[in-house]
C-alpha cells in the first residue's frame, strides 16, 4: 500500500465496503478459506517477523505479559488459521430477519441485519487480533481498517500483506483490509476522527488506550474494558472446585482480560480455603497480595494495599481478601469491578441466584472459571473483543455485533392519510 495519507486508506476502505456488503455467504466463506490457507502457507514468514517484534520488545522491556500476548509460534499461527475457518463456518448474520409485521394498511415490514460498512480497530501487542477482527469483519460483510500498535509492527505488516493477497486472489478487492500502522499516531487519530468513513471503532488493550479512544473519538465506539475480574469463594464452596477453578482462572493464561485478579473468601470458609487455594497458587508461581487475615493464615503473602483491589495485574499476581458475607463480596465487586466477568463458587442455590441477579457485569458465572469468557468458548469463533458497555453489544462480541439493522417496507401503492 503506497497511499501517502491515512485518510486515503479510509476512503479506499469505504469504497471496498460496498463490495464486501454485496458478497454472498458462500463468497465470504471462500474468502476466509483463502486467508486460512495463506496463513498456514506463510507461517515461517509470520514467525520470522514476529521474532523481530519479540526481540525488540525484550530489548525495550515491555514485560512478560505483553511478550506472551505478542508471541506467535507455529502452534499459534495454526490456531489463527483454525479460528478463521471457524468464523467461516458460522451462520452468516447478514440478511437475518430480526423482526417484522404487517401494518394495518397492508405494508409489510421486515427488520434485517446488515453490515456496518467499515469497522475500525485500535489495539496493542496482539497480532492475533489482526486476523481475528479481519475475519469477523469480512464474514459480516464489512471492510476493516486496523491500527495494531508499534510492539507488533512487523508481525502485523506481514499478516495484513498475506491477508490482502489472499483476498485479492479470490476476486475481492484487497482494499477491504487496510492498516494505518505505518502512520503511527496519525493513523490512530485518523481512525478516531474518521466520521463518514469509519462506521464503528473498537479499541482493545490497556485501560489507558481504551480511555483515549472513548474520549477522543468522533465516531461511534464499542468500548472493550479492562478485566479486574473477581471470584467469590462462598461459605459452601467445595475444596476441589475452589482450588481448581481459581488456579485455572489465574494460571492458565495470566496475561489476558478474563484471568482472575481478586479472590474474595467468606470468613467462615477462610481457615479451610485460604491455605488450600493459596498453596495451590504459590505452587504455580503466583504471588499473593492478601489482607490481614490472609497474611495471618499464610506465610510469604504480600500485604495488600488499596491499589491491589483496583489492579488488573495481567501477571502471576493475585489479590486475596476475606469478607464477612455475600453482601460484603457484592459491595466489593460493585466498587472495584470493571464490569467484565465475576464468578461465585458455592453449593447454595439461593446465593448463586442472588449473585447472578445482583452482579452487574457483562458475564456472571456460578461454579466455573472466568477463563470461559471468550468468543471461541461461547461458540462465536474468533471474537472482536469483550464489551463492558451496555449499548448495542455486551460481553464477547462475534459476528452479529458487527452488524446493524435496517427496515424493509414492501407496499402496493399505499399512501399516508
């Protein structure tokens, strides 16, 4: 791409969106299959570029959690291709009838799903997002403009190049996938101020990035929030459920937004559960930041401060607090949660139902790991992000969340009196 301004690329994306909107479901599936094949065929090139990003990130000291998010190896590239194929196999939301009725005068009304047009995305150190969002955008009939951040610059450049070539090989214009990475901050600014060209903008990354996009954009934004995620171990929480779920939610992949960051423990269960859960976490290398009672029950605990309850660690760190009741747990979550995911471990059905009803987060769970908050796990294929807002989309966002609706009216000469 040789355009000298980001605005030119936005214009090309807008033009391309007319072509993507006209694709049949079979056409879109064929485009995505071409992308999946190209990713697998060019895996060595992707991994080589990613290696340069990893080396640069390590030299810059960006931290292990970001390095983990950044890393692409043969297994992860294969997973990217598999995710694209999963998206291709999903039901096409475009044209789906949402509702409708016949007016008393005989005009037939239908509300149907249609593409947004051009989807913009601003994200950090996550080259997999480059592929995920492109696949979801194309499957839902949209063009896409990407701004992936400097940490993954080489990886994203190669991924976009591969996908554009694959798209063009199917007969669709390559302009349906655009990047403004090479324009740096000017590219991000163009996306945020791209009224008339960008129909919806999705930020993914740090709380600071998301706040900047939400406050500075003049285009509609779907806010994906940080994940200060909680698990509450109720008085009746079984030992094995408490231990296994907390360890899985923290350790399986600590650098992602659905990893648990704070564990609340009912006071009556604390002598039983704190040593059990804390020991299991410590054996996995997790540093525990605990309140006074947790410090009293375990050695090697870092005394927690107010900042710990507010922190999304994205690392092998966890905060642990003893609470007197379900009421106190709910109050703590209301104060510190970012509205992402919360879970209760309990065998008390009344407490479980109350937790489900009163916790106001995008996803609320009973007796399950918070790591399940994921588009793939929910059956959406790759996800655009996890929305923590309440308008249009909430929770993991898949294909339907990248569409709007329009009304179709079919009459036979009716006029309004």
